[in-house]
C-alpha cells in the first residue's frame, strides 16, 4: 500500500503512470519485466508455459546430476565436496531464478489483482509468490538485478572454465573408463573405451547439462524470455559480482580445509606448487566475471535493439535510456 507521497508498484500496474522522485528514471520494475517477453510470438500464456517446462526440466535434472556427481567421486572423497563445486552453485542459482520467474509470471498472468482483505491460505500463498510489491525507490530492484546478473554470468563462466581450461589440462569429468586421473579429478580421455558417447547415455547427458545446457539456457533467457533492460549502475553490478566471486574463492578454500579437496585443481597447493601462480589463477577467475558481464550486457543491448525493430507492439515503451536498476 502507498503511504504519504510514496508510490507503490504492483504486478497489475504495468502501464500506470506513477510519480517518481527527483533523479529516478520512470520504468517498469524488473520483477514485471521477467513476466513479459519482448517478442510478439511469445505472449504471456506461452511464456508461462515455457517457464514451467524449464522449471520442470531443471527439477527432474537435479537428482540425476546429484547421482552423477556422487558416482564420479574418487575413493575417499567426501560427498560434501559437491556443495563446494562451482557447477553445483551455478545450477542451484539458475534453478532458484527459474522458480521465482515462473511463480511471478504465473501469478502476474492469472492472479494480477488479489483481494487485500482476503486472508485465506490460498490467497496468502499467491501473495507470497507474486511479483514483489515495492516502492519506486526500493533497493530490491538492484538486488534482483544483481542476482539475475550473477546467476547468468556464473553459467557462462562455468562452461568456459570447464571446456577452455579444465578439460585441456586433463581434469575434466568426461565419460571414460573408471581410473584415477592424474590431477585428482577424473581426467577425461576421449580415446578410451569408445570416446565421449562410448559409455552409455547417462554420463554424456549429465556432462552436457552441467557444462553446456546451463549456458544455452542463459542465452535463451536473456535473448527471448524477458524484457529486462541493461544493468545500471554498471559499476555497482561489477563490484557486487567481483565480491561474490571472491566469496566463492573463500568458500572453495574452506572446502579444501574442511574436506581436503579443492573444487578446482588450481586451488589446491598440492598441484599448484607456487603460491604466486595460484594467486594468478584466482585473479584470472575473478577477472572472468567482469568479462562475461560485458558479454551479457552486450547481449541485452542486442536484444533491446532487435526488439525495438521487430518486437511485440504490445510491449509498453519506456523513455530512451531508462533502466530497471536503481540510480545512485
């Protein structure tokens, strides 16, 4: 509800002309932009169906990937190693993102106006899973924008690190005959036992989903499924992303101390003998964050340009240069 001069945006108010404080650009909340695709061939009903299918797929996939990760453990490895792996964190972040966006898209389409006086448990549940109510100056916009950024940048980083660095170094979890790898992780050898697809469907399926599908899903989400605009303030998003990447390195180091195994070989002093080289690897890991943020930022800009020319005419236009983030 609104109090005083404070304007509030709800899920049903996509087109309302609300007053804005001085210095804040008028725009639709980011929570609503995930409920509207920018393309005419993806209406709200289709979008809800697509988001539902994605969520179902990821939910069914989760126990399969867990089983795969447990199977790929070497003798003596703790099952807790999974929670320190970058691929696990990436998958969980994407699953939570698609859970939230499906709930918001569904309630925004089918229950846009909830009775404030209705206190039944059904209405209370719908209210909880509806796009958040917020004031126009709320920092919740930025927090979700940062989460959206981190979850998708992680997806790009995850696939790049695995295929461009981990696998060439012989530490990738590729399908192969069970034998101990040279670097502590399962070293993939595509020539042993029939190649990548020579060990049944399950292992290749899990590998391609962990280090392939997540990045494709991120591209699909950014380009087709939402109308989220480019992030602002850019420097705040980059600082937040770098901080979270550094926090992950701390979490990975804790995992090394706690269970005796690092999620990446370059975080393990047993394989990287020189501390300076390990710091260099860590710095490169953190630097990939802003690099893929720039990639994501460019994708959003490309989608905005194409949607402006070929997008759905039903999309509500916004002032040029307006963004979903908070201004500082």
